[in-house]
């Protein structure tokens, strides 16, 4: 093969590689544009009979959410599943379980939740200057006092693929006035943080409230 043919083959190879890179970049750009500009969609279910089905469907939900047999002698119970999608790339899933009790049973169940779960004790970020994985440890919302139960493997795990993220966690709330306990489980494989490092205290609180509004079925 003479030198001229070698150069032609080399040039063809370069052109093919360049076209491949350009096409791949264009596909990624279109994907991101679709993700940000396609309107969000919401899918919901509130059939208590579907509760066990969604515990199995949503990643790690069965590790966090109690079974209906574990929440005591409730007087009324409501269940909700909500899938919130933005475009076709980003999706979160939320399970909510609201249980209402008599005075005596409420106090007993509330005490059980205090000791059953390992809650965050303070807002969490890996370093002083990094963004907040969890901007609050406790939250008051619509009469409920919430604590946060994180998935430890995502928060503190040694595997860098999962470390320092809020992809999976549960909120447990108590409403003394209405004798209600609520369990809110959240999963989003793409979510790594909930507030920026320089967020104010009110911005941190608001970020959690917006997550509850967007991600869960709520029963007043």
C-alpha cells in the first residue's frame, strides 16, 4: 500500500470517528432538552388494596414502610402512591401511609415510632463546604412533626456509587391534635442532594416542603 492510500484510509477513519462523536453529542443534547422541556407527568393510586404491591414495586420501600399489621389498631387508614416524572429521564416515586388512632392507641403507636427507626439528628452534608444531602433533620408541616430516616448505604456507604446521596429515605410524622401518624417513603435514583451549600435556613426548610408537595399523595 503506497503512502497516498494510507493517508486516504486514515482520513476516512478520522471522518467516521468525528461523525460518530457529533451524532452521539446531538443525541445527548436532544435527550437533555426533552428532559427539561417536556412537561412533567404524574401517576397516582390511592387503593389501600394495592399497598403491598407498591411496597414490592418501589425500590427499598419494603425496608422502610411498615406493613398494615405493624401499625396497630388504627381507626382509619389512607394510602397513596405517586410517580412524578419530568420528561422521560427523571422520575421519583413516593408512598404515603396515613393512620388515625384513638387517644390511647395513638400515644402507644407514636412511642413505637420513636424507638423503631434511626432518625437523622442534624442536617447532613459530607463536608462544611459541600451541598446539603439533607438540609434539615426535623420538619413541621401541616400539623405534623417529621423526622427523617435515611438509607444508610446511600448516605454513609463506602461504595462511591451510592455514597453521599438522598436517593432513598422515609419521613415519619406525628400529628398530636388529630392523632395521626404518617409514613412517607421516597425514592429517586437520580437525586443526590436537596439544597445548595449556601441555602438559608428557610430555603432548606422550603426545599423539603416542596419535595413533600411534589412527591406524595397527601390526605388532610
